[in-house]
């Protein structure tokens, strides 16, 4: 979105369109609708795309994955240019999302999950195996599509062939699937729910929205997993001259959007139900004395 405009991908017409949310009118934004091809140049007069797929803003510029041209395109200053292109380098790119430091994560079929460092102009393949879950580097993503960050180190990825939503922990090299991997529309617990061709994912106001065939599904961020931190009496959790003194033994439930890398934990045992690493957040804690402030 920009101003009163929403920019959308019209994939099968090979172009981008803008929708004025105030007037409801739609107009071409980039590419020549109904004409596929590859060309850089002016947004609507010269540029051509071939099945454009994913959009992301970064530092005021719009980036686009061009699926049929095996390319990442940049839309800025009224023109389209090509950042990277080639079927051997970036085959069939789909979703993309940025980090603040200029790294862009891209899903690709068949490459899986890729990381492109725009500042260093380097491309890294992050998945290179045969397993669906467990180690991220050993995972095989057969048909990944949309992706977005859930936290600074955790990505959500839709996997169409496996009918799952995947959580990829970049920092800890782990990946796990949500829903049972059977095509369907059943709601319920994240271990037994069903998806039907999930293709896009978005996080808004602590809710995850998944776009799938003929439906949009949603689930709360807190349902994606939790850490149970079993703490001994009088244990101190400290970091950067701040500390939390535990008065009594109890269980701290830390939902997925918390941040554990802000502190070092001593004399504890950490148990994870879903092997994902979330943001520090003590809403559900009881019986402790707090003499510091935490962010996240």
C-alpha cells in the first residue's frame, strides 16, 4: 500500500495494477497487461513481466519476483530494472520478504528458500536436503510460495504440496510444519488442522492470515507454539545489568512472539514443544519480582 493506493499483482495478465481505495478505481501500474515478456524500462510503456508473483517494499522501493523470467525486479523512480536473473541462479522465484539490513528471503521452486544479500550481491541457498522438518539446512521444500517474518529470526512459509504452514528458524537452523499435511479445510488445533493449497501468508495484529484455494484462514500468533521455562526457586534471569528474581518455583509460559536472546538464563531447563524460538514476554507469569524493563 502507498497513500490511497493498493498495488496488486495480476499474475495471469502479467502486470501490476493499482487500486484507489478512496474511489475504487483500478488502473495499470507496471507492465503491459495481457502481454508477457521480459523488458526493463518505463513502468507502463516499456517494462514487461512473465507471471509476476511476490511484492515487497524496501527503503521506499518496490521489489517484485518475476516467476516466468527467473528474476528479481526493482520498481523505482518510474522505471523497472533487473536485480538478478537466470534460471540457474533464481529459478521460479515466488514470495519475498526483507530484513532491515538488506537481506531478502525468496522462495523458489525447486531451490527452496534463498537469501540474497543486496549489499554484498551474494545469494545463498538455505535448504538443501530431503527432509520436510527438523534441520532447516537439511530440509527439502517441494513447492514453497508465500513467506513473511513472524519475528526477527523466524519465517512463516506456505508449502503448497505438503499442505502446510512452515516455521523456519533462521538463527537456530530449525524448521517445523503446522497442520497435518492432509489437504482439506478442517479447523482446530495446529497439529490436526488442514490446509488446501496455501499460497500466501501475512501477520497483522498478532494474527496470522493464510491465503489458500478459495479461502483465507487465520490463527492467533500465540497458538503457533510456546516455550515452557521451568525455573528453580530464587533463580535469577539476567542480562545487561538487569535481573529478574524468582521468588517461588513456577512455570513461565512464553508465547512465540517473545525474545529469548536478550538475556542469558542460568540454572534452568528449557523445554520446547515446537522447536521454535520466540520474543520475551511475561504476561502469564506470576510470583516474581521484576526490577528491570524488557522490550519485545
